[in-house]
């Protein structure tokens, strides 16, 4: 503090930061990325624990078992599906729940697809749910057990086992007197659309596209939910899904509860289908690689902003929820439906002990394993160091602009006043030293930026055309789907193709926008603006976006920072052709289209393909479908991934693209 309070010391510190900004920026980026990945190493993270002691997991022995054979239920379900393979066997489910003595209801809803995908038609759907009223409470609190019903024609794995477990638990729970919360048994249609319709109806939320009918029966405030995706047999292990909409995560206590009770019942549980590193080799290189693999898989799923299961839609209503997915084995599996029921019974008995909502533990974390976690207090430090590299560069540029302005004002004042006064020798030396520092600083900046700054246009007005053009492109990108879908109908084009190729055309036009705003005179047709000011503003804007995003979705913020931070620091006008074209190639590699296509390629690695060309072709088709689905998710569920790319990522990239064209058009 003493150094910063002294003006001369403060000036020296700022000068040192400005002088060595490239070294500091590179060091911050490298240290931050290595530190962040190193958090998967067990000594650098922590073992999970329960903050909410009222859960009392595993204290009571489970007593659940099927009175009737589960095979009988499965046979009945398959018989019902022969009548209608597309719809939920709602009548059969309704009768089963009502025969158990539960309050049973059917919710009707309709879906209006946006962007004229179905062209004005309303798609109907129905959810079946039943409520077990608690004997010791007045229906003020509830927990939910849900299963998405998947028709036989669905590409996803079947969930017959989940329905069988739900019916068996409902029959068992009816005989237990200790429930202090209502238990809602919910079977949804149309995957996440049906779940969103039920949640909207339960919380009386109106939507233009998912029109949920009024729920005939209700309970109290929902505190937690468990979603089951369990096949009928041959279960090898359970995969815990935790990622929710827009990167939201459930309270860590609920995840710990599921993992602890699976272990208690000798049921193998994994995260993203990856087994935890064995304890005896956790601190070895092999163990670190396995932990880092799990952590990056979780971050990849969270960065997508898509819910990994129906549980992900509960989070927006502040309801903690996870999905238990049963993974099948070709031959005989080790986990029976009885064991699955005992795990779920233990979870609900623990939730029954809750005296209040989940509020302790962590809502922001990263998991390198089922029993290890990285809290927000650990991962924000390296992430902040990564973003600090942008701020160091921005400060260096801003200091240069300030000193440049001061030197101009001093020169102007000197010409007006016509200085003839004599000064002391000490003052002369001090002034000479300051001028020398400024001259050396300018020289260093010029060498760093590889461009002459003498005749550079200055001022905010010079960068306004580029800023305005970039945000016009962002607005066109955001409103483009509605316009393109309306244009595709009269031309009898597929909606997906019309939107996709329309965005390709928009991206191509955005690449040419530096030429559109360039000077058009006979003598000068170059793009001239105060690129130093524009780069400083861009770096500050980028840092604000990344820091804000990290508070909601750290995984997406980290991946974007890894891509954009080095490019935003490197890019600058250059007279050397190889430097100029190298920067443009780098910017094309981190463009929004390249990022989305790379994500599609990585996501397509799990699909079947014969060679690289087929993988690239599959990824291209997946990119087209994923772009349309991201827009549909925005209308249906309130996903802001498309909005983020439109109003934050695209303008930020366009300003960097414009800087690479400065005085080079």
C-alpha cells in the first residue's frame, strides 16, 4: 500500500506492467490453464461430505422388495404398446395408480412448435401423475419421482424398468406411516417437453409454445426430484446425470446422497459413464488422467447448456433434482430392479427427513469423480488468472492512450504559451526523464504492435462504425431464425436447411463487413480507425462477459476463455503479410461457426463412422440439427445459449476480425 500511495512508485509499477504486458499476459494464461486442469488432482480438490445432517443417509435399513414379479408389469407394458406404439399407455398407468389408492390425474397439454416447424399445427400430449398424501403433514411439501415414458419407436433406451420400480415403490410407500411429505409419481410424455408442461402447470406459468392444461390435483412446495431412466433388465451400473438447463447444477448434498446410497446397496455408480480412479492410484499419473477425463466430460456437458435429463428442468424452479440412468449390459447384469428400488427408497426416506430446502453445501462446483469435488472458491482463482491476461493487455493499451493524450495536450499548451521560463536543473532532469520514459514506452508499444502509430486516427468516433456494424450483425443473427423460417415456406424449403444456409450467408457477410465500412475515396480505400482504443474496449468487454458467464456456467466460460483470450491478445495490424494472414487464420479457427462445428465433431465421436470423412459429414449434419434445436430450446425452455452467441460471442469476434483488417484493406 505504501508503494501505491507514492505517485512515483505507482507510476513505475504501471510502467513495468505496461512494458512487460506481453510476458505477463502469456504467463497468466499458461499458469491459469494449467492450474485449472490440475484441480482434478486429488490433493488439490476435496472429498465430498454432507452439509445437511438432517438427511441421515443410510441410517435406516431398506425394506423394499417386489411383492409381484416385475416381469409381469413389463409384459403388460409391452402389450399396451402393441395397441399404440407412439403414445403413453395413460389408461393403463391411470388404472394401476388408482388401484393402489393414490390420487391419480391426467394432464393434457398442447405444443406449438416455433419457426413454423409444424406450420401452425398443435401437437397434443398427456402426462399421468399420482399423489401419495402424507399422513403426518398437510400437503405443504412434496418430493417427485418421475419417469419419461419412451415409445418403442424411440431412438433412446427404454424406461420400462423405471415405471416398474415406480409402481412397486408406490405400493410399498402406501403402507408406510412415516411420510411427512407428499410423494408425486409422474410419468411424462414427449421427454423434456412433457416435463416442462407439467412444471409450468404446477407452478401456473404460461408459455406461448407449451400450453399446459390446468392440473386437476396439486400438492405443496416441491423440494427435490429424482428422475429414473432404468431399462427392464441387465443393468450393469448407474450413471448419475446432474447437468441442468443453462449449466445449472443441483445442490451437492443431493448428489452425495445418491452416490452414498448406491454404495450402501452395493450398486456401482459412475459419472458420465466413467469409473472413478481407484483409491490406491488416485495420486498417480494414471489416476490424475482418469480424474481429469471425468472433470472435462462433466464440463463439456455443462458447457452445452442443455439438460442431460428431465431433472434439468426442475432447477429453474429452485428444485434440486438428478437423474439415475441404468446402463444395460448385453449379458446378465449385476443390478436387479429390487436393488434399484432399495436405492430409490433410501433416497426418499432421507429426503423425508429434510426440515427445510437444500441451502447449505454447494451449488457451484465441478466433479472430477463421484466422491471428489472442486468448489467455486478453488476454480475461480485460476479462471480469474486466465482472464487477467486480457486485463493486463487492456491496461497497457489504455495507459498508452492516456500518455499519448497527455503528450499531445502538453505539446499544444507549449505552443500556445510559448514557454520561455527557465527551470531548475532538477526539474529539467525530471521532465527529461518523463519524456524519455514516454518515448521508450511508445517505442516498446510500436515494436510490440508491429505497426507505426504516428498517423493513426484517434478518438471514439473512429471506432463507432465497427461497433455499430458488429451489433447490427448480432441483431440480425438473433432475429434471423424467424425471418428465415418465414422465407423458407414460400420457397418450399426445409426449415432446418433454410435456417442453416441463411446463417452461413450471414456469417459470410459478417466476414466482409470490414470492407463495407472502409474509406471509399479515390486516394484512400483503407480501413482506418483507432484500433488501439477498439482493442482495449474489446478486451474489457470480453473480460466482463467471461467473468459474468463464469458465475452461471463456469465450464462454458472456461472453454471460451481458452479459445478467445490468446487470440484477442495476439491480434493487431501488421505490415508483414504472413503475420496478417496468420492472425486471420487464427480468428477463423475461433469464429462462432468453427466453434460450433468443432463441438459437433467432438459430440459425434461416440457415433458409428468408418473414416474421418464420414465423421466430418455426420458432424456437419449434426451442426445443422443442433443449430435448429438450440433455437427451439430458447423458445420452449428459456435456454440462453443462442442469445449469448448472438449478442456476446459474435460481436466480440467481429471487433477482433476488424482489427486484423486495420490499414490492410
